[in-house]
C-alpha cells in the first residue's frame, strides 16, 4: 500500500479524494432552490448536545437548519450559535491544503504525500534521539469520540509515544476527578429532565443563561415552582433571574459548602439510608465542626443567617434538590474538593439517584464526555486503567493490538507537558483541533516555549488560529458538518453527527488523517478494521463491555438516531431503555465496596491575592451566548459577530470607577504580573467592589491569568488572579 492511500470498506481511496462517506459537493446554492430532504446532527459547540435538523438540497448539501422539535435535550430550541452552525464552514480562513514552513520561515502549500513524509520523518528522528517521552499531543473536546480514540490509540499503541492530554483538562477534569474519587468512576449521575423535576435548583459557578441557554430554558419549563438559588460572586444574567442570589466572595465556595454541611449534620436533616451507602461520614462530621456559619461568614462573604437559610433550603424533607455547576467551580485551585463538597451534601441529604436531584456537572465542550471516556489520555480507552494488567489485556484483545504495545505508563497532565517543553524534555508537540496559544492560562508562556520545540504540528480547520500561525506543519482538517461520528453530552447521551457539506480543498476528516498517518508510520495493520467512523464505533462499543459506561446494547448509528440519543450505560439486553435515566438509584456505586466515598479538605488560600500593586481580583467567564471559546468559529459568522462586542470590555462597579476616575466606555489598562491589555470600561452593578470581570474570548485575556492548578485534577485556575486597572487619558 502506498504512503498516501488507505483501505476502506469500499476499497482503496487516494489521499486527494478521501472524504467521509456521504460527503457532498459544496457548490453555490441557487436562491430559488428549496430543501427537498432533511437529516439530523448534534450541534458541535457546547455539551448541551442539541439536535439540529439540517435541510438538504437535491445534492445532499445543507442549505439551512432548524432545531429538532422532538429531541429530548433541546425540545425544538437552539441558541444563536446553533442557528448559525453552518456559517463557519464557508469561511475564507479555512485550511484547504497542508502547509509546511520553509527555510525562510514561511508556511508554504504542499501536498499530502510531502506532509505525511515530513510528519513521520521528523517525529521518528526525535523519538530515536530523545526517546518515547520526547513528543506529546494536545487535543480537544470538539471532535467525535471515534476520532479521539483513533488518535489516542494510534499515538500510544502504534507510534509508541507516552504523553498526551486533551482540552478536557481545561474544562471538566475537576468534575471527572471528583466523580472518580467519590463514585469509583467518572459518572455524572443526572439527566436534563431533573431541571424540570426539582423543587430546589442550586446553580453554583454556573451562568446558564449565557453559557448554556437551552438548559436555562429547561429550568423555565419546571412546573413545580422551584426555588432557584445562584451562588456566584458576580450578579450574572442567571443570578438576576434567580429566586435567590448569594453573592459570595470569589473562592469562598468551599468554606460555604462545609458550613452548609455543618448545619445539616448539626440539625439531623439527613437521609440515613443514603448515608449508610457512604464511607467517611464520621470523619466528615468531625471535620465540619470548625465550620459554623459564624466562623465562615466573613470568608464566604455572606451572613451567617444566609448560610443557615441555604442549609435549610437544600435539606428540607420531601424536597427534590439538584446541584449544577460549570467552570466557576471546575477552573479553580481547589475545584475537586469543592465539587466533592457538593457531592457530599447530596449524599448526606439523599438527593441522588432520584428525579430532580443529583450533583450534576454541566460540561463545556460538545464531546468532553467522549474525551473523558475514549481519548486514551488520562484513562485507557473505554474508561479503563493503564495500570491494571487485566484492563490492558482486555484492550489488547478487543483492539487486536499486541499486548506489548499497550502501555502501562500514565501521561503527564497538560501543564506538566508544557513544563517538560520548558525543561527541554519534550521536543515536539502535535496540536489537534484546539488553540492553546490563545486558550491556555498565562498564554504568553506558550509563545516563549515555542522556541524550545524542534517540531510543532497543528491539525485544524482554520489556518489563522494563534496556534496554526506558529506551526511548522499545518494539516487541514474537516469540520463538524463534514464528517460523521458520535458526541456524548453532559447527561451521558450519545448522539450522532452527519456529513452535510464537502470539506474544502484537500482538507480531510481527522479520522482519515489518522488512517493516513497510521499507514505512513507503518502501524496501519493495527487499525485495519477501523475502516470508517461507524466501524470504529462498534469496536469501541465492544471495548466497554462490563464497564460502568457499557454501551454494548447499541447496534449502531441508526439505533442511536431511532432512540433520540442513548444515555450510557446501555448494555446488551438493557433492563431500562427509557429516554432519560439516572445513575445510583439503587444506592450502589462503582467503588470496590459499592459505597460512595466522602472526600474533604480545608480551603486553601488564593494562589495570588490582591496587594497594593495589584489591588483588584480578576474574574473571567463566558461573555455572551454568541461567543465560543477563542472565537475561531463564531468570529466567522457575520450574524454572531453583530451580537457581541468586537473588542474586550471589563466590568467594574461604580464605586471603584468613581474612585479611579473611570467613566463608562472609556479605555482602560488592566495589568497583572504576567501582562497587560486595554479594554473598554463597562460600569455595571454585576461585580462587587474590588472585583473586575473580563470575558475569556478575547486573545489578550489569558495573558493576565495565573498559572496555578488544582492539585487533584491539574485543572487551571482561570477564575481568580490579582490585577490593577487604570484609565488611559
């Protein structure tokens, strides 16, 4: 077989012709043409997992879309990003050919044969000279899990490298780690239906109105007249719409939650049956004795009375209480223990495994849950353990890869990989469908590390991202809408995506790129059965047998579509095939004892406190529902661009603005110990005195953030660092 061809289910395909089965010619659509058929696909932005109905012309091209009315996630709704999901596909900034940096330092177009030769030759040379730990990949939560698994298995079992991490580290690593430690497996227990079935909904570090607007609409559908409690330092759009807003001090949440547990345990407002299914409750009961509301009020930033009231609201007998969090908790220096404080409250009060209850993480990226289970980075593919010999032998058998190729060595985490680059231990990076030169904390650090890399490969749909512009080799990839596969959303629901456009130029799906690399590297035989995304799905499905995430009962993509998505677990001959299912209804967990574990620790000090030089605490987060992460896609939509400010803005309270002589819409300079930016001032009642807020989407923002990490999940602390602000005359 030649270097640049591969076998598929329907015979050999040359590299310049390879596309997903079902891809169609893009062409210009005449205005008179009306859609004549439809298909469905899960939206490729956030992990809500909305299903869209794509309206196709006679050639099978999507020319418009609308939300799918009957899908149990979005129920006929879509946010602005979903409505405009097709726009980014036609951008003039799409990567259409491989680009290779020449001796003058310029990226020049090349062909796939040359690109693959350069890729394999350079990485093999680095491996030979520096060893299997001298290369790393950084990947994504945005591509189907079949592609994620292909990348992870190819890289570790075929190419023989060790270190790799995914975008989940920036997004949901904290929730995943907390669930693993508490439940024995990364297992979000709830369903979106719980938004509509709760009596009390607690949103902590979660601005659903902006970050997950469809889920906020699910809250609004609740007919039980729920109490909606928002715990957030900032008066977000969600906080302003809630029943109660507890405007705590930044990072006062862990002490607050311990104090709530103190009140509940002190008063005996507990669920004995649920507690009997836990381990560690006696130690926790003793620990929280130091967290009375009076002792915690100042640190939390709210009154002792407010803490007592919250404790009663979330422990009232007969009330269904659900807790929901996103990045305000996860992206913290002590996020894992904060998530576990929420889990502990649910266990103590019995609010788990039943309708309208649960400690529920809301994931950021469309396939972060798929990454957590299948990317072969932090866990062996299918949620297995690299260190478990039985798991390694199972993976060897199921994937038909020799056992000696299944590594037992775990990977460095994202920040540790970058530290290894700084130390000269990692010489090459392969970045897939992510943009860390914008999104990583203290982002100037990556620019400085670039000089330490002998080879940087970026595989992406755009040639203009901050990461792509600094690459030695750019591999042009197809996007959502141009390939097939599966996403897994925050409620563990698998949904399919469909190809409804042809990728531009020579761009290929990530799946096809990995096939080409496998053949070029010389390990293509390991993946001979990975002939298409659905073929890979069936292999991965069988890998999950007897795992908590067992999906062996799913027949294929059509079965998923017929069922309006399927939540895991879904084993062969499932006893429960209902549309929305919860975990732990039987009180049994995935630990060896089958009991949940209570984890806790004392709150840690902020890694960087305000001082005389940098007296403000900077908060970051989602700006508008029209923006997405580094804006590499949303900025390509003319409609979405009109729905958010073009340039960075900072929220400041009126008292601080008056003291500093800052007027509304004036230009200000915000500085940290790491960098500075200019922004437009927005004087607003949303932030407390001493706090500032910047939307994360603008490239300058992460030049300010502080490199500190949760010790358990290694997730970065994006949400709090010290800065100064001054007006620019």
